[in-house]
């Protein structure tokens, strides 16, 4: 009987790349540290993230999406975020497992459609947002139990900046943010610098605009600045003069919009 050869790198690399793509990094090493960072705060959310990423990637494979896109993690990262979000809002249980698997698959289908428009409108995390918004009220309708989370964090703006990085993946924990920073640094020191700057600018903008301090120190108004800094760092890397001001402006603007 013929032996079935399983190429482990072909299984794990798309998964790890998917985690890396959450912060726009096609890097299995960064993705591994991102999983570790989530696990450091919540093993439940880490498992939900892996399940969502796997179902997203498997769905893309079954739908015969471009192999290069699957390997790059483009069909995994939105499913990963769906898994984290549903684990954040709903308690562990078989119902939520089915929800996460469904959400991961749906995110891949939405991503497949939106990639056709990427030249004009890059999808980024739009599939995650659309699918999660659609599933949250359905979860309440089916009576899924809400999750209960509590995190003790030290005071200090430095810790708050790190929590801003953690909140990119719903993690209100400065150690998670520190691990995420290490993951970013493995792939791009420039992206790491702008992620930290974006988080700090988000915090400053939130306080300047009088937003609730408890949310500001939790990093809620910083994570959009993190993603903005990373997304724009590559675009403006060759335009040194004036680039910093644009990053700060975009980060502050994202903070204002996220509070609305």
C-alpha cells in the first residue's frame, strides 16, 4: 500500500504566515511569536485563533484559491481574527467551536471575493470585520454564554504602549504586546518602530481629546495607530522627509475615528 507523504512545512507555514499577516508581516517566525503572545494571555483565544486560521486556509484550498495566496497566509489571518474575537466575546464550548469554524470559512470566502478588488481597495481585515459583525448577533440569538476575562496590568505609559500592540489581537496584556514587538522585530525593525510610535501617538491623541482614561490605558485607542504605522511604513520608507509627520497624523486620526 502506498504511503501518504505529509509535508509538515506545507501545513504549518501558511498557518504561521497567517498569524504574521495580522500585522502585515509575511513571516512564519513572527507568526509563531504572535501565537505565543496570545497564549501568554489566553490559551482559549490562542486555540480559537488557530482553529479560525486553519478553517480559513482549508476553505481556500477546497475552493482552489491561488496556492501562493494560501501559502502567504492571506486566507488565514482573517479567520484567525474571527477566532480570537469570538473567543473574546463568548465562553468556550462546542457552540463557539462551531461558530469559529464557520466564521473562519466565511472569512476565506469573503477574502476570495475581495482579493479581486485589491488593486483598487486592499481588503486587509475587512472580511474579519464583516463576518464578526454578522456572527455576534447570531451568537446572542442562539444563547451562547458571554466570556469572562480579567487582566491585571501595571500602571505606566510604557506598559500602555505595549498593550496597544496587544490589542491588535484583543489582548489587554503588556507581556503579550512585548512578545508581539519581538515578533515584529524579527521581520522588520522599521515596522516595529512605527508600530510603537503609532501606539504612543494613539495614547497621546486619546488623552488630548478627553477620551475615557480607563480605555486609553488599556490600549483601546492605540491599536489602530499600530496598524496604521505598520501599513504606511513600507509605503513611505523611501520618503524620509515629512514621512514622520504623516504617520503621526494618520495615527491620531485613527484614534479619533475609533472612538466614534
